[in-house]
């Protein structure tokens, strides 16, 4: 029975992954996420329902548009597949209400992180709407689960410290260091991760971001003047803390 539920959870995850592709493409462009039908980005023909079956349509069409033959990005089936695999991975071994509730909670966080990641890579934006959705998810959970110093102080550090650093950087250099979306994401993560967790996230994400930035500059993939999307570093560390807490704890002990 559990295997059957896992198969269902994979199919469910792939369907959600297909919707995440819509969100990633349309949300930064301020297009309707629900009512507007999908079209080919090249020929603008409206896609048929059988063009949108997760994974299957990409394989059946050999990675090309069914109308104009234009290549479909590998990212669409990849996001569907990854979301499906995450759904299986997070699906509980039992069907108790609490376990299913936690599955929905953590799976939703993973979906928000996926949208944040690819939108930031494409547009260097962490959308306020996604941050608000994440806040609406983690705030009630944190209030009900943790003592108030955990989420109050954690949120304060997560929002206040990056904001202060960004303000000082602007005063000294005349440039904006972190975008508003990054600061808001830090604040929301602070509510969930608590004071120690968010301090570790800030430290490790800055360290990771610096390493990636220097590497891209050394490989001449990026210039010093071009700003780099910092959201992926924050999300990578947060994913480690949320989904791999034991490894994260060992890593935190190593650094501190």
C-alpha cells in the first residue's frame, strides 16, 4: 500500500512540478498563473492538453514543440522530475494526519525554494509574493512549535543584520549590497531556523556566495561589475538546514 501511495506521490509531484514551471516563467513577467493557457514561447501556438503531460510529453515530442519544432528547454522536464522525486522522498511511511501534514508543509517549502532558485537565476529577483507565501507557511508553524525567543529573535536577526550591513555598504560604497528579496528571505528563514540557525545560514551563504563569485570571475564567466544572484546560496544552505538537519548540525559544529 505504501508503494502505491509513493507512486501517487511521484505523479502528484510531477504535476506540481509542471505548475512550478508556469510560476517560474510567468510570475516575474506578471502574467496570469491560472486561467491563461500555455503557449509555445517561439511560435505562440496554444498547446494542446497532451503537450503538457509531465515528462511524458517531452519524451514523446523528443524535446521539441509539437507545432514549430523549436527545442524545448531541458529545464522543464528536469523540474518536473526533481519535484516528483522530492515528493517521494518526503512522503511519510504512514498515512497518519500529522505525518501527511508535515509532508505537505515540507514539500511546499521545497516547491517555493525551486521557484525562488530559478527565478533568481533568470531575473536576479526573489519575488515578494513567494516570500509572503513562505512567511504564511513558516510563521504559524514556528509560533506553534517553538518558544517565542526562537522565532522572534531569529526573525529579528535574519531581517535586521542583513539590512544593517546593506545600509552600511550603501553608505560607504554607494551601492546596494543585498536586494530587498534577499533580506526578506533571511528574515523569514530566521523565524523558522531560530537565532543560531540564521546566523549560521548568513555566515555559510556569504562564504558560499563569495567562493562561487570568485570562481566565476576566475573562469571569466562573470565580471566584477556584474551583480550575481545571491538567492541560490541562501536557498542551498537553508535546504541543507531544513532537509538534512543532522549533516547541517555537524557542519555547523565544524565551522563554529
